[in-house]
C-alpha cells in the first residue's frame, strides 16, 4: 500500500496525535460507512434474489464484526505500523482488536479519498476475501449468534433481556482473559459463564453456555 499522507494518518491512533485531524478518527468514520455499503453490495450480488433483509443484515454483521476486521489488519501488518502513544505501546494495545479494526476502517477511508470508490471497494474485497466467500457459500452462517439467540429465547419466555457482567480480568496486554456471566433480566441467578480474549468473546461464550444449559434442561424434561 502506498505510503501517502492519508495512509499515515489512517495508521495514527488518537493517542499518538495532538489533534483529531492528525489521527485516524475521521477516516475511520468514513471507512465504517463505506465498508457497510461495500459489503451490502457484495451480498446483493452474491446471494439469491429471494434472500430476505434479515439474512442480508446478519450476513453483513458477520463480515464487519470487530474481530474479523482486526484479523484482516493483522494480515496486512497494521499492528507493526500502527502509531500509538507510549502508554498504549507499553500495554501492547496496538495488538488489540479495537485499535486494529479502527485502523483497518480508516485505511478504507484513506484509499477512497486517495484513489476513489472502486479502489476502496477492491481493497475491501481482497482483504476480506475469505470471510466474504464463507458467508456467500454458507447460508447457515447467517444464523443468529449465541447472544442474539439467547435474547430471542429469553424474551419469548417473558424473562426480559440478557444482562452480562464481566466478573474477572486476568493477564496483561494481548494475553488478557475476560470472564463474563449472563443473567436473565433482573434475576441474580447466573445462566452461563464464559471466558474470552475480549469482553465480546467472553459474553458470547457465556451466552453459548446458557443455551447449552437450556438444551440440557429441555432434554432432561
């Protein structure tokens, strides 16, 4: 990727800049909107005409989630090029999902402003080629994730929305492990516990554990 002024800005975290304009925040804002449009167009072209809006929306969500974008950023070597403040670097935060995903979206914005719409769309399709192909080829990939499924089931049972709490955080830098517990509405009785490398992953594992517990209860009955 050319080392243009905008690309350098896209790789500059807010902690490494004394102004908003010198960081990747504004480019990230643009890139986020472009990414959603590019993925929506891809799905309209790749999936059958009878595919409903709900399936399209879930497919897009699966593609643009933070973990997927961070993985793409790692493959591009963004972690090694991302400029961050001394404190963030000391904590090894340049390898975290959030700053990497933000930088990836900022790069989309930079490519768009430097080279135009087609170049930015080509960048997305090439750097996310694997997940795009997986979603296009596997209808089952559009099934709601564990957190969404648990929410649907709890609401259908009149138990309110799931409530997640992070009860433990161990390790440092890229080795942090979060532990989450999920409850039903205002209940203090835990439905499931999960661990993950970030809060979202821990919550997803907690929801999956809660769903597994529901299945076991149903089968026992």
